[in-house]
């Protein structure tokens, strides 16, 4: 993620300096920045999932703390929903990857399949992690409310 952000920032900075300082620019910097931004977002989303860093409304589950069966049922429902969302995202991303294989970006000429590919990979990894959490019976982390200011 840091490498994507560094390259993206450098490309945009150079392009801004060239446009406003010299009246020209690098057309490839926009395509490169867009591609790196998409990859950075999905790498970040994938890295955040196992740490429990995605947005969660744990306050809605706090009343279930003293009812372990209800909390387990809700945990399974949440993880199954994550798994379903990953399947839908992976299916749509795969279709876009297939369509993108036959076209190229305008300036840099990379395959347009590289844009939806991180969504596919992220969905597969997060879905696999959710499936592992279901089989292991891992509990939800309800301690996020302690981190709020």
C-alpha cells in the first residue's frame, strides 16, 4: 500500500508541477494513479479484514453478550453475509476481468483486466478468511466500543 501511495503521489505531484509550471503534463500519470488507487484500496480492505478493522456496529450486538447462543447465531449470520457479499463481488469482478482482457488502457496500454483484478483477489481472500472464521467458530470482537473517544 505504501509503495502504491508513494508512486501515486509522486506521479500526481510531477504532473501538477509540469501542468502549472511548464504548461504541459504527463498523460500517463492519471491512468497510473487510477490503477494504483484501485489496487491500494483493495489491498487495504483485504489487510483490514482479519484485524477486524472494517466498520462494525458492535453496539447493536452488545445486548447479546449475556446470551451466547444468540450471539453465536448472529456471528454466523454476519459471517455468512460477508461470504455472500464476497461471492457476489468476486462473480462481478471476474466478469469485468474477462471483458477487460480484450481491451487496453488508452495511454499506458496495460490490460484493462488489471482494474477489476484487485476486487476479485480481495473478495477471494476475504471470503476464504470468513469461511475459516465460520469453521473455527471464532467470536466477534465486541471490544471496539472501548476504542471510541
